[in-house]
């Protein structure tokens, strides 16, 4: 039996430079897709997967995220006085139980690996999930739930993967695949953002991970990798001799909200997916194409 995955880390310290000026005063994770901020989709996906503890690795200018997941007494009172139960439920539902959320700060922007390492004491000695809110995934059940169900059977380290065009390998962590049954791939190595000509495959890591705590030891002694940053991919690669590393081609569609076009596509896809909006959005899109 594998230990149950109860905790999830949300690295949200990035500066969001690709979305300036929108992200000058607003964390990029608070940019909305339809009517919820990106980070809420990630938190909801984790809740659906049975996660009980939510650990945010934040940075400067990120207090809007804390406010978002907190109660808002004034707003609740005024909505309740107006009898606006729909809006009231929408803000009440997103608040987690007291003590379920913790925040720790990544004091310097040293990379994703370093951000995850900042959460080491809050995770302790158990397997945990990582969700990168930039990768927004439309899936039923959610991507993390699919992964947690599989992880309960096979354990090890598990990431979500997707095949990408070869010219894009330099945007992702890439698996050096040993076996692949079309759904689950095993890897003997990982490379962060290889040039297309050097990439060992085109199977790329998407921002969902379930990792054994041993990765923290590797992160403690990590050296800067691609882009001069402490890379999570490098630390995961160093666990491979001891811990099986697998990628799951999840059922669902992933949107890269780390760039403007991907963000816009996600907005359209998520609006079309909302039964109360589908027809209106379709009619609207027809006007433009
Ligand atoms: C990070 C990881 C990379 C992974 C990607 C998924 O890169 O370092 O391995 O493939 O997320 O979105 P970033 O997008 O932060 O550059």
C-alpha cells in the first residue's frame, strides 16, 4: 500500500513578467479565466483529488492570493443582506477549513526546485503533490485525481506528461523514456528544456507532480541548471536510480496559461465548457471567424 497523498504545494512566487503590465500589482495567479482566478482552478483540482493541506510558496506582492482564500466578512454580510445567495455561495465555497492552508515565502527567485524546497518542513516525510497553476487542465475527473488514483496502485514518482512538437522541447522538462504503453511511460532520465536536437524524446512534463519526499535531499544539494536556476527536473532525475519515475498521459486538455495566446484559448475553452455560457459564447465567436 502506498502512503496517501494528503499535501500539495503551489509554487506562486513567479513574477509573471510575460503578463506585464497586468501583473504589475496583481499576482499572475489571480488573473481570471471566466470568473475565477487561475490559482482557484488548481486548488479546486487538488480538493477534488482529496488533498487536505495546501501549501503556497509565495513571494512579494502576493497577498491578494491569501485574501482570496480567506473569509471576507464585510462582503459576506452585504451579499447576505441583499439576499444574493449565488454570489455568497461562490465566495463561501472557495474558503478552506482553518489551518488547511499555509504560506511560506521564497525569498529569492532561484527557480522552481528552490521554491519546492522551501516547503520541505511543511511536507515532512510523505509523498506530496505539486500543482503549477499556469498549466490549466480541463479534465473529468481532474488531472490530479487521475494521478492520485494511479499513484495509489504504483507509487514512485509520477508526473503528468504530454507529447509536444519537437521544436518546443526547450520549454519543458523532457523524459528519457525506457518503456511506454501509450498511457504510462517510464523514464531513466530527465532533461530540463533541451534544445530540440538534443531532446531524448518529445514527452514533456506538465505542471502536475506526485513526488516522494526524497526529492528534498536532492534539492538540498542542487546546483543551478537550465537558465541558471535550481531545477526541480534535475533533482527528480537524481532520484531515478532509487525511485521509479513515470509519466501519465492524462485524459483531458491542458492550456498553457503562462503565455498570452494559451491564456486566451483557455478563457474561450472554459467559457464554452460552462453550460450557462456555451451558446452565447459560440454565437459571439462566430461573429469573429
Ligand atoms: C516548469 C518545469 C518544466 C515543466 C513545466 C511545465 O517550467 O521546470 O520542467 O515542463 O514547468 O509547465 P516553467 O514553465 O516554469 O519554465
